[in-house]
C-alpha cells in the first residue's frame, strides 16, 4: 500500500509518497542482514536534521525577520561552549526586555553555536548565528556586547523559503554545530496521511512520467506552485519513493 504524507511549513508544501504495510508500518528498504554502514547512517541523520530545521524555519520565519551573526573579541573569547551559551542566553534576555518595553510580539528564535579551532593559535573560537522575528537590526547588533564584528541581515526567502540558511545552520564543519530554539515556535503542519489512494503502478508513473510535470502537480495541489520533485527506485523492495516540493502562489519571494 502507498502512503501520501503532506507537510505544510509556512508557504512551503511537501508531498511524500512511500510504501507501507497494511498496518501502517513502513516497508523495509533493505534486508534484515544488510544494516546501513556508519557513514550511511550519518548521512541519513544529517538528511533528517536538514529536513527538520528547514521545515521549522519555514514554519516560523520569513520576509522582514532577521538573522544575526555574533562574534567575540579576542580578549573576551569564551573558554567553553557552555560559557558561550550563557552569553547568548543573556543576549536573548536583553532582546526580550526590549521587545516587551516596546510592546512588540514575543521573541521567537533559533540559534546555532559554531566552534572552530584556529590553525595559527590552536585556540577554539566561538561565534553564533541566530534567526529571530522582526526587529530593528541596529538595535539587535548593539545588544550583543562582545564582538567587534556583529551583523544582522533581513531574511530574504526565495521560492524554497529559507532553505539555504536553514541548511547552513546544520552543516557540520570542524568543531560541529549545535542549535537551540525558543519554546514558542510553531510546528510544521503534518496532515493526516492518505493511505491506499494511489497504487504502486500509479506511483511508478508519477515517479517517471510526471516527475517534472508542473502542470500536473499544480492541478493536484491547487494554490501551490511547483518547485521540484525527486524520485528514487528501491531495488530491494521494488517500490518508488517520491517527494514533491511546492510553495504557495502569490508569496513574495526573492529570485535566485
């Protein structure tokens, strides 16, 4: 049986098609004795992390919200991630007090701490990136007290929302990245799955003949504009796996 899963994240709309048993459990994509390698598992984890944060960012942030890039002066560089996190939490408190005083909506945010080891000194250097809801960019920059270079930019979503920025937040350079979020973020809307509405044969047709048929997808999902579709055939179980990405029509976007 084929399941269709639909996810709405702000102006973004995704449709995923994949095989399940009659009890709703996914049909295995590989044999019991062929477990994924550690590299394959890491790639899968990274892929799922990207999906999660892309959807979360698109569900909560958009045009006119801002992204803040905060650094440290050399003489005030924290000696641990926990120290850096404490500085960021104090920064968030200052912004919250400002927003409350100015009668602005409650602060929403996602931030990431990045740590890189200096090749010349061996010292771990910390900085952060934070997406937050609309506010004066100059004030946001001045409220971070530790950096000679701190910058706040207005978000400029394209037809994929803020996907590029969201993926950057979970990339994995030397030192890694760790992200945190405010508790008041909206979750992407996952609609009730549609099971058995299309056949295995029809999924094969969608994955081959209709894969780039924008007219078909826009007719199927009215009110949305087609961006892309990706399909993979699994030779082990004999099923296609299909994902379709669209965005709401009349949404103001920056062109790439």
